[in-house]
C-alpha cells in the first residue's frame, strides 16, 4: 500500500516547509562550499558577510523545523518565546564571538 | 482517545489538553505541549548545552580563523549537504507519521516511521564513512583545534541520532500494539527526532560552511 | 509481598528512644552519609588537594613538582584513602530504593551498582594513589613527578566510560519504572550529565583551550551539570525514603508481635 495515501502530499504544509528547507540547504551549500573554495587566501574579515548569511539561513531553517515539525506554533506562549529566545541567543553568541572575540 | 490508554507514560499535566475525539484538526492552535513536558525540559536543556559548545567554537575560531578555514575546506561539503537533506527528509517522514497516528492510521504511521528511521541509519553510515576517510588519512585530531571540535560535535550528534533510533524503535513497537496506541509517546519521539535534525542544521553550518 | 502477615499499624516500640525505634533508621544513616561524603570530598579535593578546580596541564615543570610535593596534597590523599569507602553506603541505599521500582529488570540496578563501584577506581582512587606517590616521594625525578601529575588528572577528569553507563542505566530504569519513584525529568537530566561528561574525552589530546582537563567544556560545564544532577538525585532519594510505606520494609519481627 502507498504509505503516503490520504496525506495530500502536495497541498500539505509540512511538504512545503520541507521543500523550502532543502532549497535553503542547497543555497547555503553553494555559498559556503564550492564558491569559496577558490578564496582560500581570503581574510576572515572578508568572509564575515558570507558567514553571517550562512548562520542566518541556519537560524531560519531551525525556526521552521521548530515551528512546523515540532509543532511549537500551536504551543503555549512560554514555549514559543523560549524557542525564539534560544534561536536569537545562538545567532548573537555565535556571530558576536566570531566577530569580536 | 482517552488518557487511560497511555501505557508507557502517565499523561503529563499538559496532555489533558490533547485532542478530543479523533479527527479534530491538528493544525489548529490549541495551546498545549506535544508529547511529554519532561521531553521538552530535556530538549530545551540539551539545546542550551550545545549552545555552550557553539560559543566555545566561535570564540576559538576567531583566535585562528585561517587554521579553522583550512580544516573546514578539507571536509566534504557535498557529503555534509547530502546528509542534511537525508535528515530533513527523515524529519518530514516522522512528522507525517505523527499526522497518520492522529488519524488512527497505525499501519500507515508504521510505514512512514520505518522509512524515516532507515534514512536515520543511512545518515549514521555516511557519517561513519566520512570519519573513516579522515582517520585513514592520518589521525587529524593531533593537528589542531578544528578537528577536535569536528569529532566532538559530529560524535555527540552521532550519539543523539543513535539514541533517537532507539526511541523511534520504541515508538514503532507502541504503534504495533492493537490498542489505540500512546499518542503522547509518538509525539515525544517525534519531538526528539526533530531536535536531532535541528542540531545537525546548525552543526552543518558551523563546521562545514561558516 | 506478605502484607497479610503484617498488621496495618506501624507498631512503634515505646520502650526504645524514639530515634532508635525508627524502622527506616538504616536507610537514614546511609542517606546522611551522602552529605558527609561530599563535604569530605570537598575538603579533600578543593581545600587540601587543590585538585578541584584543576590546575592547567600546561604548567611549568617546577610548578608541577611544587604542586605534587605540597604537604597539603599528602594530607588530602591520606584522607581520601581512608574515607572513599563511605560512598558504598550511598550505593547500597540506591540499590535498596531501585529495588522498589516496578516493571524494571533487576539487571539495571545490579549494573548500576557494579559500574559505580568500578568507576570509583579510575575516577577517585587511581588519582589518589598517583598523587600519594608524588607527595610521599619528593626525591623522585622531576619527569616522573610530571608523569604522575598527568596520569592523576587524566584519570580524574578522563574517567568517563563507567559513569556514562551509570547515567544511562539510571535513565532507563526511571523511564521504565511504572511506580514513578523518581520523576521522568530526572532521567532526562541524567542524559544531559552523560552528554556533558562525554565532552571530557579530548583531555588526552589537548593541553589548552576548552577541551583541556581544566577547560570550560571538559571540566566546568560537566561538573556544574553533575553537581546539579547529584543534588536533585539526593533530594528525590530523600523523598523516596520518606514516602516508603512501612509495610514494605519487610522487617523480620515487629515490636508489637514480641
């Protein structure tokens, strides 16, 4: 039997989120991998923009996973805020320490 | 579905808000915590523990950016990206499994869960192959901080995926029972599995791409 | 359980002082040995030994020799050699309480106790003897002192294998326990302890940074989480003893049956 029966796979919000996640994964893969292999001599300073974009994409992806896959969008406010506060903290801590430490 | 059918776990204080008679829309905000409150306690704490690791990594990386960049470029971004897609797909399948469980389609839920778990096993095999190639080329942990972070992060994540596979197996056995099954347990297992996915997304960005 | 043979009344013997007639006296003695042990642990490792928080692995040879031949370290290791066994009382108590769990295989509690006993060797006793040898043999060559110093700390911080299994067995037992003797979140808490303990694995490789044996991740984070876990565990152990029904104790003879 078809394991995807009755799930309306193409109208399903979960599938849309998944497609977006895969697309952003490929985008950040292109950004962080192949395109910059040439730039081995580049200064870390110059790379900061690329790094920020990559981290931002990761944060957006994590937010989507939390919101739609972990169903936090339907959770009480304290959990939604805890998750968002965590995401924001990760972005600030990682980029802040990377830039200013 | 009544709370009395919860065999593995006493219904937590939040699960009394579980959906009423089967078929109520799962997408409607009903302000409850999926699974068990204890699982969310674990997830949030675990994420903060990993945040401490990430903070140390970002700090150390800023000290010697070129050495870290060189280490990073010696990893296979292609395999990392492929593994990310594997885990994202696995997460989708587990999320669909939960949807099927809520519709009381337990056979279908088991099929989806089995596919999701198989992708998890594939992730582990690829990760092990990646380690093997690195170690064959000479134990790289001696050659700098980056590879210590690489092996610690991927190793801890590997452990989390393995634990997740154990949990998914327990969920599978639960879904096999003739009774309505324990919805809270399926939800908690799914939450854990998505957390593993979540951690990989940020580890992939930090180690392979940043 | 032979509850039919035991009368419902707790049967307190009035001829003895109140404390001695407490039917859980044995368990309470074991319980209060836990704070006694940890206070001694603090005196030995923090105040006398200066082993916690650990000094840096990258210390100069002269400083290492000074550390190893300190008279306070010798007092610490003597105290340690004499008092480590107190921990066995705690293990006995854990075994007694884990026996009350329902639907949990006895294998888990026997494994828990065995692995705790084995883990105490590399985690506590080996470093004690390394430091003792250094402290009582000041005539040793400086290189040998450095080796004893490294070996002592690598045992102390790097002894993770046994404790990881200890946390795992405890977590599984709490998950399976139908009686909910310990709360579920404590089981998840012990998985955090496991994760933060694992991070001490690279102490064998690095001498500086967060993964060295005095590092932020290898030592401080793991220790903070472990102290919090141990505190919660002790609190729930207290609760478990307190709420244990007297009928369950299985006393051989009740005072009012004499």
